[in-house]
C-alpha cells in the first residue's frame, strides 16, 4: 500500500501592519491666566483632549511668550507642531519685536490691542474706538457678570459660547479697519477669535 504524501501546509500570509499617525498637538502659550482658563474651559465643552491641544498660561510679557513658544517650535520641528502665542499690547516695550520674532519662527498669533478684555467686550457689544486697557477692564466688569480684573479675571464659558460668532464678526471688522489704517494690530483689534475658531474646528476632526 502506497503512503499518502503529507498534506501541504497552508500558505502563511504576512499581515500588513496598520500604522495610525496622530495629529501633532496644538501648543498655545498664553501671557496670562485668564486666556488659559477660558481656552481650557472651551476645550472641555468641545471634548478636545490634551493630545490635541495643550495650553500653557502665565508666561509673562510678549517677549517671554514668544521665547517659550519658539522653544516648542524648535523641539517639535520634525513633527510639524502648530504653535500659537497669545499676548496683549498693554504697555509692553517689546510688543512689536515679539510679533516680528513670532512671524520669523512660524508661530501663529492671537493678540489683542490694548488687552484681552477688548475681545471679551466684543462678546457683548460693538466697539470701534481707541480704548485704554484700564477702561476696557472697567467696561468689561459692567458687561460681564462676575468678572473683575483684580479679584476674578475669568469669563463665564456659557456666556462666551453664546456669543462666539458675534465676537468673530466684530473682530473681523476691527481687523479690516486696522489694516486700512496701516497697522493690522492697532488699537482696537484682536485676533483671539481666530485661535478660538481653530480650536473649535478640532472638535469635529
């Protein structure tokens, strides 16, 4: 009786590995605590994790904000990380230099002149005239319940969410006027809405 040949072993197929490349995080470096608190509150409402957006506040004057942001750009250059600098005009001596340095490093800017309170005012009403930062702080206290620059410099996230589109439209108007006047970051102006809109877009990615 002839012996049957051994069964042919099944062909082995190498499974192709599936590699998922995560989007590099967005890094936001802020001058103050107010902006950091608001951005983190918005992230929470939009369910955006720290893997997508990291916010670092209380970094001081514009020059130091850009220095910290620049360190992140250089550290993550190979990964194409998106870095934003958030600071105010106030009366900082290095305002213009910080803007130029940020642009040279490819850092996006969310800056306000004279201060962040201008953007918060635009949540509530139009404002197109030159304004001093102290007056902006006083005016916001009247407009935004619970806000006080010295004792409670924080915004109600529910109020903010209800007026984001209005603030964005009003910021755009101020930007057009500032450009027409020869200074894209002149008083009054704010590009903070651009950053907020960018972060909100990550919620649906």
